[in-house]
């Protein structure tokens, strides 16, 4: 292990609020020539009104398609002239606008940045184009078995009552129903200073930045906000299997999942290490047994979703249609052995050393650090969350990991979503548990 990795020096940061309720996190870094700016809106795709999935994605794309007194082309030209980069996205938990600016262009860059946030124009022609692009992307999912199975998995694992039950990209029939007024209403409801966080990391003078933030965001008017309550995933009493029939493909796409944890869960660090050993690393037990020894697949991995609401512990892979049952039984067998035998001290040491060595790569740029600050701010994580990652990881014991395996790695109650030839797959797995066969309909996309 690199002896210096456990004492990584993280630049100091501060946070405060403007009078309008806008939360600001700042991290001055003298040695970096760029400034990364991020605005987090605390509403993401999971807070979209019922029947309007995809709305947040369209709205966030349209912020770049005309703002202030510039149309889409003029805005793009102004950003390019600065040598800047600006982007937007709607994630499940939150939406964000990001910008990478040269230090000597901070004032002009923040002017363009604030225009996107405070003064989008939402032109009709750009709305139609954005909507059509998203519909084309959804249509394209049909031709990609892995993406299609992931799209279906979210709906049938989480269910319609959970915020993550519909993919952030939306569903075709919902997207078709979205109007430009829906977009404007969504913007009005979400884009409020008391529902936002500004993060700035890079080479800036603190006093100068404070003045510029007041200049560009001080007149932003607050409004009523609706904080989320954490929602959990219903647990199943037994394993269940859902086969989506796609007879023309020769492989079975498989997603197995069980209710997992959420960002900030007290067992996070032991779980990270347990998962790395089980299915999250290049030397994981799943990869060794199922790819190396059995040759059932080229790729298999497991992971825990760390988000605001309870996420999934999920295993994803694919195999030949005729090997579907063998693959499922091999995964269940590995879960059983993992729970019964635990881990070795050697496995724990290898996992810690690997993750400790990898961590500094996530802190190399202003953009990376701004992202870490965003996680602290949005998920209300401890202020030392960045600097304490390595010490807390190194402090995890074998007993800690084995407790997390007992509590968070399942044997029963798994939901398995399979995309493939149902006629060939059903006879293989019908004795494993409750099996449902579904045809893929327009309402699933």
C-alpha cells in the first residue's frame, strides 16, 4: 500500500448561505488553473409528477437551448468563446448544472451560468427537438438487450410506488404526453435558491467569489419547497423471477436484486469491502467462479446503490440461453457460501489496499472535488467525509465485514429480471420459485 494514501491532504472548504437561502460550498485550490462550478437542484427525476417521467431530463437539457438574451446557438457560441464547458443532467435524486471555467473568466462565466439557472427561455422549437431526442433514445433501448433489461429491472424491482421505480430517462407514453407548459411548471417548482446548492472548487479569491455570487444569484427569489422522506423497498418473502420474452436474442440478460442500503448508512464501509470481495472487484469471488472457472459469462458484477432512498443490492450478468439456470444456481451458491464461510483476512487486506490505492484518483481534478462537496451537501454527510474515507476503510475489521454479510447479503427474497427467449428459459427455472412470463409492451418502454 502507498504509505502516503492514508494521509491525503484535502483542501479546506467552507459553506454558508446567502440571504435568499442559497447554500454555497467553496473550496479554494491555488495550484489548479481551472474553477469548477456546480449548481445542484434538490429535485431529480424521482420527484417528477406521476405520468410525466422524462420531464426533468427534457427540462435540464433545455437550459442549454436558450438563456438570457441568447438563443441556443448564441449561448453555445458564448460558452465556446470563453473556452468553458457547461453541462446539465437530471439524476434520480437531484439535477445539476456544471461549468468548468478559466480563473480569469470567472465573472463572465458565472453570468452565463446564472442565465441558464435564472433565465432559461424554453423556446418551442427546442422543446420539440429535446422531446424527440429523448423518444429516439428510448426507442434505441429496444435494440440493446443490456440497456433494455436495466430499463425493465427498475420498474419491476422497485415497483411503481418507489421513487426509483421508473428510469430517469422516462417512459415513452409519459414523454409523449409532456407539454412545454409542463416543463415551465417543473422549472418554476424546482428552481428556487432555498432548493439549490452552489459548489465552487478551484483557483479563486474568496472575497471576489463571494461578491460575484451575490451579484449573479442574490436577486434569485425563494419559494416553497417540498423535502423528500426516505422510502424503503418492499421485501419479498421468497425468490421471484420475471422473464421478459425477447425470442430473437441468443443470450439471457440477468439482473438479480435485493433491498440494499442508502447513502450515509452506518454499515457503508464494511459493505463496500464485502461487496468488493464478493462481486465488485477484478478478483472477486463471482468473477473467479462464474467467469474464470465455469466460463458462463464474460462479465458479472455486484454492487450497492448509494442514493437518498433505499437502493438495491444488485448482480448483473448475461449468459447463453441454455445456461440460464446454471448461472442463477451458481450465483445463489456463491451467496450461500459467502454467508456461511465469511471472508479471510487476506481477502480483506487485498480489498482495503486496492480501494485505498484507487481513492486518490477520485480527487485529482476540481470537477472531482466539486462532486464530492456536492455529495456532502446534498446527502448531509459529515464535513470530514472526504478526508476520512481512507481511515474509516482501514479501520474496518473482519468481524465488521462478516456482520455486514449477515445483515445485507441475501439468500431469499431476491427479485430476478431476465430478458431472453422465454420458451427456452421457463422450463429451466420454473422449479426455482415463483416465475412470471411477460411480453414486452409499449407501456414497459
